[in-house]
């Protein structure tokens, strides 16, 4: 690999790099070894602690909780995308009475912590007499927050398009709504696809916040199983199971993103515009 | 307004702890993130691989799960006991560091190639090329993304409320113990966060102007 940051290594540098490489590997091995040793010494790998996860009923519950996570993710993803497009159009509107409220809305919901939003829905609304399920609270919070973030992404995508695109649209007599929906948005989505997908990964990760507002998802179940005293409170095994599930799901989503990106850039005449540098929000 | 004034002690301690979490996690995340970004562009393949693995795994793990591990799992390992606040700071730093690292790395990529080439031409080794020439310029370029990372960190501190840290996210639970309306309390919390974020954005604009790279 060549980089502008360092010269091509000569014989001396190559030895030095090799020594450093071995040293890094040793440090990593030490750290990982220590963690595994600690886990083993405190009995995290004992059969007793894992026994709980061999029961079919427990496995079924875990699968159900994965389903609950995915349901919240899918619902929130669809509605945030819709809300994002609407807000982006609103902000780009020529009418100030449309664009100003949309601007305020996106800024407001990007500033309030997602967890506080969920709590407002889950604990706050019932005091007004509105009954709400944990699922609705989680999805509503996710949609408001991620919809606002996605609106900014769509807007950045639309604004990064060459002006000729919309001018050509107006020139052939299209109204603004048609220019937006049939010319600008498809191109914006295409150039912003990597950022949009990483925002979807954020939605998937943030469903874990549902744990705090008692939504019955993976982490909630993990805590429940982890505190079963008659099975030696396997909280660390439970966390490991949850970690594998989450990281696995996110990596699959990321892989889909990469595949889509490659597919789209292969199409002739597609995605000539490089994505503007808008990072996904954590 | 009454909810806020009658329980100002709760709000003050809550937000004080939020700021403590934010401040320490921000510093540790900045340091760790910069180190990881350096490793990711280093000439040693093993270092690059380690840093990449760390970033990819931690970025794909929910913060809630990381805090879950440090708050509930860590005490079972029989290591040095840490309190929940420390556990939250460790978790938040480890999580945020990956985002800092990505921001710094993208900043390194924006520095013109000529800068690194000039540094190498005058014989600087990798560490000096990076620390004396590239990183100072990279940091200026990444102020906007870096501030979005820190704003996200500020908001993420609320997750610690789910793990026995008394900060802004936990104000509601204590308010309802006192029989105060949950909604009003939560709306005040939300408002304070909006103000914090506003302050951070203002700081960002100021720094951007002050450190503008003139090219």
C-alpha cells in the first residue's frame, strides 16, 4: 500500500515496521487474552451460565425480541424516510411560511436527545390522557429525530446537484413540484445513498434505547435473562448474545449498503456527482 | 415554570452531572479518537488492521449495549470496582472515539497532497509529518463534523440515565417520585438541551471563522 504520508519503506524501515507490527499484535493479544482470562476466571464461560440459552423457549423469546427490534427499525425507517423527504421539500420551498416552520422543526428535533423524546412520548403523553405503547413511543421518537436528520441529508443532496438540472426542468415547463420529485430527488437519493444507509444503521442501533422505555427488544430481554438468579445471573453471556445479534444486523445492513452503492455506480450515467461530505449523526 | 423552580436542585445536579459526563468523555474520546485515526493511516499493517477492526465493531454496536456491559457486566468480572459515572464515561468515550477517529481521518484526507509530500521531502518521518504538518491542518478542516460528533455525545449522555447515573435523563424519574408532572419536567429538560446545542453550534461557528484555512 502506498500513501502520501510516508515514504516507500526501505530494508531498514521494513524491519522496523515488522517489529512494530509484532509489538502491536502482542499488545492486542495481551489485552484480548486478559479479557478472556478475566471472563474465564469469573466463570463467564461456565456451562451453568450458558445453560439458560439452550432452552428452546428462551431461544424463541430471543428470536421474538429480534423481531421486535426489526419491527421498530423497519417502521421507523420507512416513516423517517417519508418525513425526511417532506421536510426537505418544505425547507426548499419558496414560501417562507412553509420553509421557516420546517427549518424550526428539523433544528428542534435534531437538538433534543432521542431518549428524552422517547420519554416525552412514553411518560409524558399518558399524563395528558393519551395512552401509548412502548412500541409507538420508540418509533415516534426515532421518526421525529431521524426524519429531521434525513431531511438535512436530502437537502444537502439536492443542493449539491448542478444548477443546470433544475434549470433544464424549468426550461421544459415543469412546475417546481415536478422538478423536485422527478429530477432532483432521484439524483439526490442516488448521490446520498451511502449517508442515508449509514443513517439507517443509526436507526437500527438506536432501537436499543427502547430498552430504557421498557420496549420488549433484544437488550430488554438480555437484561431479563441476565438477571435470572437460578441460572447464576448470566448478564455477561446475555450481553454477548445481544452484541453478536446487533453487530451482525448492522454489518448486514452495511454490506447491503456497499452492494447497493457498487450496483448504482455501475449503471451507465448514474451517480456522477460525488456525495457531499455530510456525516451521519450518531 | 413551577416544576422547574420548585425542583431546581434536581435540575441543577442533573445537568451538572450531564456536563461532567460530557466534558470527560469529550476529552478522552478526542485523545483516543486521534490516536486511532493515526493508527489507521500508519505504515504498519497490523496497526491499521487493529484500528479498522475497533472502529467497525464499536460503530456497529449500540451505545446502550456498551453502557449495559460497563454498568451491569463489568462489576461481575471482579476487577477494580468503578462507580456508574466512571463506567458511563468509559463507555461514552470508547463509543464516541470511533466517530472522532472517522472525522479526523476524513480531515487527514482533505489536506492537500503537497503538504505531506513537502514534509517528506524535507526528511520528516511519519510521526512528525503527521503531528507537525498534517494533523494541525486536518483539525481545522474537521471542525463542523467534529462538533456534530460532540453534540451527539452531549445528547448521548442521557442514555447513562438508564444505568443508574443521575444526570439530565434521570430527572424525570426523580420528579415523578416527588409527584411532579412528568411531561413538564421532560419538556424543560428538552429545552435545556436545545440551549446547550445552540451554544455548541455558536462555538462551532466562532471556531470555524477563527481557524479558517486560507488556501
